[in-house]
């Protein structure tokens, strides 16, 4: 490793150092990746864990300016997958030894939705002999709702903050109580206090975003002591207000390159957390997820949503794998993992080692 990069990585990584490292390309970037891979193999090993993803509804109460399923988008066909089909997808994940699944949907906090999720969690645990691990990604809720879902069988929760900058957050959301930065961050505290393995994540390459913003994102995740992370490049959607700012966007290659650097640096900063190789990486580069797995990511999420609805859960444009069946997607994942010189972690929940090493709630 070159003396310059080596010396930086040996020291304290603050905003200035991280912002510099996030811009690495060429030979220096390869050296960064080599260090991240070294940390990865020493702390989480070669195994890549599966999370069968079911995007069971694109009905959303929020109006985030960047999201294709935002409430104000009138161009989208809304759907709610029937509970029976969701449970069948969970059984598919269990029978194929994924051992874990993710339930994801648009954000809602009405009582009908809360009760539905509660019932789904209990049914899935029963139908899979209590052997299927469950991650949920269902947005901001009360501490009571988080506890109800935890007691019903969910044990990991992903709540992406999208940016740790309150200023940038306001630029990405309507200015009202439903889209409040402080409230979203406080939900991470609630999740941790309930007992979840807590995950968050950010978008990379947003309009107005700087490398210093991304450096602070990394430090935010370290300071919050998260257990898992899902982050990737921002990809615009033409049916969103933020699309009007597309001329401000970084070139797509730069967003991808910086996303890989973010993954590598987070692995170095937080050696034993779970990091997902997100689908957005593959939307830019056909080998995007494999590249992420080589430099720090250790979780992959084959989509097991019934195919007829996948095209309608478009948070961004050109989302891959919208026409593959669950078996096709699973087989593809195994091949991708092996191409990245990693091992499929089938038959294991793949909980975050970091979670095992921390037991106290945030103050």
C-alpha cells in the first residue's frame, strides 16, 4: 500500500481523511479495496448471507422527493400482495435454506397496516417452524409498534436515513412533521432499545451532496454503533420532484465508484457489521454486487416478490431483476457469490457479529 494511503488508514479517520479516501480511483483505490478485503476476511469471513426480499406493497403515506413510490406519484400502479402469497414466499426462502427474509413496503403507520404486519410475522414464524429469520424495513413507527413486531418474530430492522445531514435531508423531503430528520434518527434509538439488530443506510451521489457529507454519513453510522447497513448509489426516477435537479448529478460512474469506496471504508471503520450488496449497484454495473462482495459486503438479497408485482416497486429507474422468478433470482445469486470468490451462507441466519458484541442500549 502506498505510504500516503497507508498512513491515512493507520491514523484517525475524520471528515477530512474520509472525504479524501472517498475520491480514490485507479491504483490507490485498489489499495483501499485490498485493505477492506483484509478486514472483511479477518472479521466476517468469506460467507455471504441471503435475505429473501419480499416487497409486499408499494402503497406509501410519505412523499419523499427522490422516491418512485412516493404518495404523490400518480403514474404508478399501486398494489398489496395478499398475505397468502407473502407467506408462500417466506416458505420458499425457508425451504431453499435462505434462512432469512426481508419484509419491505411503503411507509404506513395506520392501525390496519400495523395489525396486518403483526399477523404476518406470527404466521411466517409458525409456518417456517420458527426457523426463518426476519428483517423488516417498514419505516418510522412508535416504540410500541416496534415492540409489537419484535415480539411477533422480527429481529432485525432496516431504517435508512438516506443522509445524516439535516440540511440535505430537508432538501430531499417536504417540510412537515411526517418528514422530520430528528424523528427519523430517534427511531433508530427506539429500535435499539427494543432489542433489534439495527440497520441504516444512505444514498450516494445526491444533488447538493458533497464528499464531506458522505464522510459524515460514515461517521454517523460508526457513532450510532449500527449492526448492519444497506447503502448504494442514488439513481434518479423521472416521476419524482428531484428529477428536476438531474443536471446537478454526478456522472453515474462516479456515483458507482464512490459507492464502492463507501462500502470499503465502512468495512474498515466497522469491522464486524453486516453490509448489503444492494441492487442499485447492479443497476449501474452488471457486476456491481460482485464488486461489493469482494471489498466488504457480506449480505445479498435475492428478490422473491411474486414477479407480477416487481415492476411496480420501482424506487428508481432501470431496477434489475424485475422479470425473474424467485428460483431464477436465487440461482443467479449463488453464481454471483461464487464469482466474487465468496461462499453462500445457506442454512444460517447470518446475524451481525457486531450485534453479538454489544448489549447495551444507546443513551
